[in-house]
C-alpha cells in the first residue's frame, strides 16, 4: 500500500472503480490538499455518468491519511471482485439479473453468442443465465461493440454481477 | 449421504445468519451466505467464507424467493441450504423443490413440514401419539347438532370460532351451559351470513396460561429433548423473554411434557431440531399441544446455555446424515438461562419500529453473558426486515443469578442512535411478579396497562 | 462479620477491575473504583457505581500506594478492598495495614500472604502437608560437605544456584555424578568471590515439564478445588494460553494434585480464592509444588467456564464472612475451556509492547465465547501499565471444540489501531503439537525459533 | 440542550470551565463558522493561564454540530463534578493533593481555618486533608482572599479535587 499521494491516473482509477460498482453511493477521499468527492444517483445505471469530480493536481507534500487508499478495497462487495476494468463514458455494463450460471453459448460445443469485438444491436443475445434449468437470454439493450467479457463460461454469477462491457455506437 | 457437509448456503440474514456462519466455521464447513442488496454491508457478509447476492432488498425477491435461493445453491455448488428461521424455513414447497433439485436442506422433509404445518393434521398426529391437545373439535363442524354435542363435552368457558373467520372476527366465549345453544346458533347463523359458511371450531377457552415449549433434536432414529423453555413473557403474542427451566414445572410435569414431545416426533418421523409448543394451564396445572415448529427457533440459545449442546452444529451434523451421537442421559440441564430479544422499537411509542444508524454499540460481556447480534458501531438497520437487533442470553447457577446477571448486562449494553426495547426488558425483570415466577401470558399487557392508567411514563429516560 | 458486603473498593484497573465491578453489580454491592489519572477515561470508571481518583498515572503513587488505597477506602466508607491481581494483591504489609485500619480485605490474612510469599517457608509448609516439592535443599547451604550430601541425594541432572545470585547468574546444571564435586566446589568458590557468600540451593533440574495449577477456594473451614489449569504454553515464563482440564492428566494424577492443593490450604489455614502451582514432570509423570498465589489470577475464567462457579462472587461472599455454601460434590467440571491473553504487543518485533489508540474494536461473540476486556472503540491504551488488553475464553464440549471455537473467535476479533498477539495465538492453536496436547514449556520458544531459522515471517500479514 | 450557536458569554464559560478542570488538555469546538480551540500545558497549574483563544463573534446562522454542546459535560471527570463556578483570571484553585477526608477546622468544634472573605498569605493553612489519621495542612501558597469553598467539612475528597478558590491580590 503506497502512502504517497495518488497521482492523476490513480484518482481516475478510483473514479472508474466507483462507477463500476453497485454499492458505492458516495466516496470522499482527502489526501493532503487533494480532495476527491463522488456522489451517485440511487438507480444503478448501466450508463455511467461523467465523473463528477475532477482531481486537483497532486500536491508536492501532503499529510498521510492512512485509511484513504484502503477505503475502496474495503467498500468492495465481499461477494465478487468487480474486475479491475474501468468504464469509459460511452461504455455500458451488462449485469446478471439473477443469481445463476453464466453460459457463453446456446449449448455445449456451439459457438459463443458473442466475442470481444462483435457488433451487437439492442436485441442481440449476449449470453444465458440459468436458474434451475430455466435458461434466460440476456440481451444487449444497446447498439454497440462488445469490448470486454468479464466472466467465464459456466461460471456462477450473483445478482447484479457485471458480465460484459459494451461500447455504444455514436 | 452419511458424511459431514462440506459447504452450506445460508439463506438468511441478521443474527441467525451469523450464528450459522459461526457453527460452520467451527466445523470446517465452507459457509456461503445468500444475501440481499439490503444487507450488503452487514456483518454476516463480512464474516462468511463467501457471500453471494441473490436479489434486491425486498425479501420476496431474495430471502423469500425459492428459485433465487436454490439457484444460488446450485450455481455455487453447496451440499445443503440452512434456512435459519422465518423466510423459507417452514415453506414445504421450497423444501420439495430442494428435494427435486437434489440440494440438501437442513431441516425435515417437505412432507413432515407440510403435515406439521397443517394445524388440524398436526392435532390429529398429536392425538395419535397420545399427546394431549386443547379439548375441542379436531376440525370444522358444519352441523348444529354435532357442534352442540362437541361443545357440551368440551367444558366451560369454551370458545366458538367461525371456521371461515379470522383475526378475531366470528369468535365468542361461552361462559356457562345456559347460553350454549343460543350462542352456538347465533354464531353459526352469523358465520353463514358473513362468510357463506356456518362451520365452527370449538375448544376449551383457557384464560390463565403459560407458553411452554420443548426443544427436540432428532436424527430420524434417536429423538432427544433438551428440556423446556418458558416463553410466557409475551406482548401481543410476540415473545419478549424466554427462559429455561420454567419456574412453574415440577419434575413430573417436566417429564410428561418432554415425553409427549418425543412421542410426537417419533409418530411423525421427525428429523432436525424442532420445537413442540404447549399451553400450560395454570389453574389445572396441565398442558396441551398447540403446534410444532419444524426449524431452529430464535430462542434456541436458551437451551444451548443450560445444556452445553450446540444445536446448530447438531443440525448440520444430522443434515449430513450422521447420527446425533448422544443419548438422553448425555443431556444434562445445569443452571438457568434467560433470553431478552432486543428490538429497535420504541416502548414509549407503542413499540413502533425505528430503523436507523447505530452510532455506538457496546455489547455487554463477562461470565455467563452471550449476545448474539449482527449489529456493530456504524451499522444502519435496514427498514426492510424485522426489528430484532440482537438477543441477550445470560446464564446463572439459578434463576436469581440469571436475572441479576441479565440486569447487569442490560445496564452495560449501549445501542446509541436508535431506540431499543432494552430498558423495557429491565423493567419487566425488575418486577416482583417476574422475580416470583408466578405470572401468565397477560403479565406484560397488564404491566403496560397499569402504567398507562397510573399516568406514569412507561420508562425513565435512559440511553 | 458474617453478613454480605455492602460496598467494595476496587483497587485495580483494566479487565480485572471490570470483572469485579460486574460481580458487585450482580450481588447488589456498591462498587467504588479507585483509579489513577491515567485511567480516567476507562470503561471501569464509566461502569463502577462510583469512581475515586487516588493519584497520578504512575502506579507507585496510585495503584501500588497502600496509603492512597486505604485512605480512599476509609474516606469513602467501604466495607472491604478487592485488590484484583498484581499491584497490592499479595503485599503483606498492605494487608497488615488494612487489618490495623479495620478495612476489610478480599483475600487471606497478612500472615498467610507473608508465609506463602516466602518461598522457603512455603516449601516447608508443603512438606508438612505431605505435598511433594522439587527434590533438593529446603534452604541455602553454606557448608560444602552438607551441599555434597544433599546433591548426591537429589539425582541428575541437578541444578546448583548461588543463594545470593539471581537473574541467571551463579547457576550451573550438573549432568552426571562424575563432575558433581568439582562443579559444586567451583560454584561455591565463585559465589564466595562474587557475592561474598558461598551458600547454594540445590534441586533436581527438570527439563521436560508442564505448568499445572489447581484453583482452590476456601472460607477458612471448607476448602474446595475447581480442578486444574494447564498453563504450559508460555513465552519467557509469561503465560500465553491456559486451559482446563489439562490434556495430559489421568484421573489418578488429577485427584492427587487436587488433594495436595487442598491439604496445603488446610495446613496454612487458607481463606480466599487461591492457586497452588505445580510443575509436572512429563518424563516421570509426577508433580511438585512450586508456589501458591494467594489472590485471584488472570486465568480464573478458565475454571469458571468449566465449573459454572463465579469465583469473584465467592471471594466477595467469603470476605463478608459467609460460608461457601457448596461441597466438593457440587463442583462438576464440564467440557473444556481455553484462554488466550491478548496483549498489545508486536510478535514480529520481539513482542514489543505498543500502546496506542484503538480505532475499531469488535469483540467476538456467540455460544461458548467470553471476552473479558476493558477496551472499546476509541480507547487509548495508556503507556503506564501492562500490555494485556483482554482475555478471550472459549468453552467447548471437548478440547477439539474449544480449540475450533477459539480459532473462530480469534478470526472475529478486530482490534484496529494497535498490534496485538491475537494472530500469534492463532498460529499456536493451529499447530499439530498444540492439537495433540503433547508439549512442554519450551514449545512456544521452539516454535518461534523454528520460524526464525527457516527465515519465515513469524506471521502472515493480517489485521 | 440548546441548538443555537453559543454567544460570547457561553464561549467564555466554556473556556473558564476548561481552565477549571484538570482533565482537559485540548478542546475544539466548531459551530458553523465559529471555531474555538483551546490547548493547555501538561502541568496542572494552580495559576490559570490567560485564555488562549479569543472567541470570534457569534455568526448569524450556523449549521448545528450536534455533539458540540454536549462535549464539555461528557469530558468531565466521572468522579467529581468540578463545580459550576468559573475561574476568573486572577483566581487560583486549591486542589486536594491526595485522596482523604477534608477538615475545615483543626479539631471538632474549633473555628474553621478560613471562611469566604478571609485574607490569606502563602503559608496560611486553609484546611486539613486526613490520610489514615495523618493530618496534612493545606496551605494557600498565594496571597489573596478566599472567594469560594467547594467542599463540606469532613467530606471525602479524591486526588486532585478542587477544594477552594482564592482570588489573588494585585
């Protein structure tokens, strides 16, 4: 754990992380004279809002706030690492609507519904989540390109878990 | 199966989720907590080996959703589901689904849950097992002549209830034989008019009663009892304080109750921890079976403290198909234990529940004091679930010491930020009536009424 | 006296002060805490019925100052002083002053404390009571011929210690008879030169030993024992983990130890709770009296948890002149208990004590778990006193369950802001050697040495 | 408990109170834009230092800091109320140097050593504190006038408990 003040990239990563998670509503971080405050709407939205706080340039010297760098890690859901991926402004997160098993393809051996780089439209099926043999198709809901797939085939996924990232067209 | 469980999905929240996690840890069982979004910041989520979000805060889409729970169990590959109490713990359909999906369930079979959950069926089973039930009709009676015959046998005072009624509607107490025919005719015709069904239940009306229950545990072959719990201190049928042993039983009554409970379990082929509930008639000094709870109960620690037996561990052991490994002679009741259910409710304001943030929590400690709770400093009580924030259980070498210790522990307890029932528990425990042990189910209501009519504040201001 | 104490001055701090306050509250005794300025913000000050500042933080002008303590007792008109452990608890001069000022003392008489505090006198009393002591000389021997005769009787290996030496100076182990005369002559002449006194003590040198002690309680007439505690897991003669029962005793040895302890108490006319300490020779499977502690001990909860007997309450009862009210048959040892002393020390840094502010404290909870501690979130450990911040005591139906529960509880314990020995306790409890029960007083040192030589970090990073 | 910002008199009373007690080293209070900070030397001194913080004028409106007004009360020693009396700049507190019994007179029935209004010099005996029949004379140590006696004859007093207030000459 670094005790130096965070640089601009680290602050950006924290903002991205806060955007990606579902359980962070507010985050405040003070590091010497660098202050970061993030507040989000209640509704977990797939479309990320622009980062509301622009970090000030890192100060040359700063009193160490010992707990600050640890906060994001502690606040993270105990259940599932939210992957290190940061979400850009035009990226949409696809989440599991129920706890179950993730399937990348319609049946074993068949090609995957989508791969990274594939273009999708709103009703493109991205994957299946199985709940007690009931197979639910998960659709893209936006038009764009699959940029990241965050889970493995046949992996257990919890309610709200990020499955894929889609970069919207436009 | 016949081998220890390796992993368990805990489909519950709050203190009971924590209780099961602790038992799993001590047994080396992987604990997977199924939690709702409303509990993401809770202590059980922090302490479980793994935590899986199964749905939103609303219980019907998470803790009460059989598909969400079973899906989590299948996806995360656990050997069995521990349901805790409440939620799906006595839901026969859920258990049938577990059986269909071949997911283990820490509890009895769906069939046993269904049979014991049906009040009339349970009463029939009890009678077959030779267990006394409240004198009265077994089922609903639609014929006036039959109803008259049953009523005449039951004795006075008796209670007539419209079978299609409920919530206090269509009920009448008959004090003497003189008014029986008239009362019966009237209530049946009222029921016909109001509900389109003249059927009634008839039973002895008991006025001076205690609530006494027997803790049982069975592996399907060996049925043991862990003595009784006395849950007479209730408010509006909600248990406030439970204790063991009961201050009113003698050895013969105690033995009779325990044997009745064991006979019932044997009759139905019971397997799991369970509670057989009785009313105890203070006047006749006799007892009648009321119902059976086919799950672990809130107040199970009372029996653990006097027996030294860890009921949750035994549940898990039995669910793995292992025998209990104890005989009735191994169960020795020592001393006395009292449990207070601490709720985030305001006794000054008709016990209105008050969720909120706990700014400071300090648990009481020391010899004989156990506080089962999921709260901690900084925890926000979510508004979605019940108001119980913990259970204080104190053991003493005798009832007097248990009361003194409970009072001392209540003094130490600090829950700042929300209003709790802790001061109300102190008030009850400090009454001469509670100390004497000589009270009935009306005691708490009478205490509240006396204060109201005396114009006194219910409680002194206190933290 | 012969009537219950009405008020007690508690001349101590930390968890033991809180322990005594709790016992007083449960007995309806007014607790007056004598505290130093260094403890003004401590939990005992908050929880005592009354708190009286008796001096500055430095113990010699407060907790260790007989005049300050007795003056407080007189000024605030208490019936008796409870000394806790440490500080003035075994100070015969202090107790004599209490007797002179007619202030009650929760403990034995000054005379008994003085006699048992004198190692040679205590050994003589033990021999008179028929209690085995480590073979060797009773007192110092100045004559070479006499020393030679005693040494020849003691057996090998034996230890020669210069009477005027100390701290490891002037000691020699003699392995065989061949070197005895030469070693003895040398060490006596060295002692003559170094200390001006050739006198030596001679005793059997025991290498593979356990520390086992018997808890006793006596009202001056009835002497009871509460079984043994095994305190073999030590680091530099500091107890780390205590348990009861001992994993190595059979029924015969257990009975022998208990009877020896009771005989010693009867011989000296003991009154109060006390501990008779023995070394247990693993090779010969025999035991020798070492010393008696004439006070309550840190590890007394271990005996409370397996016996259900509240030792502090009994101390207070006896100090009021009341009889114990129990017989030996009433003392039933059930299950197994383990205590871990949690210190604010850094195991990675040679156990250097580290006072500081506790930013978050979360006590472990649940069935069979007791944490006796005065710390809380926001508490600052003062630098003036010892580093123990609490004791975790866990009960289980057997040793395996007690170990599993202790590990589970240690996992739950959170003490943020300072470094504690809790992870080190986990490490010890997880060793196969501790689980087997087959170890001796060198076990902890060997564990530390093995890790050092393997170049491993002593501990994984952990909270 | 008032939730309005404190006025100048109240702030003064808090400073006085902090001066009177022995267990307050630092006190900080923020009430909207009124900030009060007091820091004292380690040595409990009978001669009060001038109040180190001059309170700013009370602001017209201020966010309520809920805990602030309660703080002084909570910080007070559990053992002994420090009496409501505030100490003026030229007043000296006489404290008990040991736990014991306070005697106002040399023996029962004799006149008190001092009464309110009496002039004292440095070696004037003010009272006796008894520790196990040892009578210790407590001397004034300053020249001035006894303005308050805070304890009753034969009362138990703890270590450091305020006994009297003397107004210094000058």
